[in-house]
């Protein structure tokens, strides 16, 4: 039987180069490089042409080659506290998308152990041969007290204001939408309210409670009760059955969506119609709320925008640009009325 000629494996198609992108866009390869660095001085029409060529060719920067040329790793360390089960997935998604567009990869690092162990971990990350920069979603000052100023060899951005349990503080604990919720429900004819709050040691929960109480007082409404909760479905369930039912309350503002789910199910377990008899408003835009029965009115929080803005601040430091503008927190929160709220019932 004659031998069959050996078949050669088909060569993989080579990835496009920066020169091919430049040729397709009708610009120099230096211009493409400026585009990849997000040079703010580029003309909009040039940016558009290069972006179109990058997309058409599915061009991806060669990080290894760039690292050898620039002596950079093209890696960013994202630091999270190790003492929490909460992972800011949506913030990470926004930061990762912005990093990818700029040609960087993110490494997520948890800070565990005692103070010495945390400081040692940070000291390792501060070496430029390991990462180009650090984006932290947890405070670092206390963990860096033992480090010499000469150790700070890469740029650092600490995003937002969080404690070591990812509890928001300061601007990111902004509770302005609580007043908007009260005003929205008052516009539907509601006059008697209950607020099922979050834990008092969370700044975001405390601020929502305070803003709720202020808004109710300013509009001449009645707050039947402020119930201490713990962010859980169970705290909403208990409040609905023990406080709201039979009280004449027609509107409940829950500190988050989990609490709101509990309020709704607690009321429904007593055959109290939502929103026919009691309207319920939550906070966080948990995906489940869109498919709940009834769909939950809530506050949508744009965490992707927050994560993207945090990375862009770090990128401006890496590129030596002027500092990026601080995040406008007023654009983070948006009221989303759905089926769990409706007009107050007739007396």
C-alpha cells in the first residue's frame, strides 16, 4: 500500500500587527501607538479611523513584546480586603473592561493575615517588576505605615471610601436617592411610611436612614417606624409581619433589595397586596428584582462606571497625564420604579 504523504498542520493565522492597523487606517504606526495609549490630544476623526481599523482587524496589543520594550509588566494589582465575603463584581467588571481597552491585565489580590503580613504583601506588589500599578478597593494607609517612602515605586489609586469590610463611606455612601424615593411615593399619594434600615455601623445604611427621616419631616409625612435591620431577607420579613401589617402604613422604603424582598413576601404571606395596599421600594437593582412578583422598584447603582473611572484615574498616573477628573457620584444612582409601587389606596 503506497505511503500517504504526511499532511502538514495548517499554520495558524498570524495576529495582525500595529503596522497593518496603521495601513488600514491610513496613519502612521506611531499614531496607532498614541491611540492605544489613549492620547487625549488626538483628533476625533483620527481616533475614529484607528478604532475602526482595530475593530475590523480584531487587533490586540502584544503585551509580552510591549513589556520587553517598555520594561513594564502591563499588569495591575486590584486589592480587596480578605475579611469580607463581598466581592464587588460589577466594579471589577468595569475596571477590567477599561484595563483591557488600554492593554492591561488585572490581578485580584486579597489582603489577609496580620498587619505585618499585609504590609509585606503590599511591599511585594510595590515592586515595578511585579505590577505597573495598584488599584485598591480597601484602605491601605494603615497597612503601609511600616513601609519606607522609597518603597512606593508604582502608582496607587485607592478608589472610593470603604472600610476593611467593603462598607462604603463618604461620597460613595451618598443617600440622596432616599429623599427622591420619599418624594416619589408622596407623589403617588402615600402619607404613612416605614423604613426598614440596614445596620447602624454601616455609613451607607445610617445615611439612608437619616435622609429618609429628614425627607419625611420636610414633606409633613408620617414615619410610623424605623426598623433596625441587617440587610437580610429575614429582617424584611419580620418587619412586614410585626410592624407594617395592620399599622395603616401604605409605603415601605427598604435599605436594600434583599430587605425589600423579605418585606414583600412577608406582606404576601398575610394576604396583603403589593402594591395595592402597600408599596415597597428597595435599593441596589439586584437582578432578581426584575423578575420578582411584583417586579421591585429600586435604586440602580452604576458600579461598572465606578470601576471604569477608578482605572482611568490610575491610567492617567501611569501615563503621566493630568489627574483624571474625580467621579461625579450624582450619576451613580438612578431611581427605577417598577411594579412594587403604585398609588396609595383610597381611605
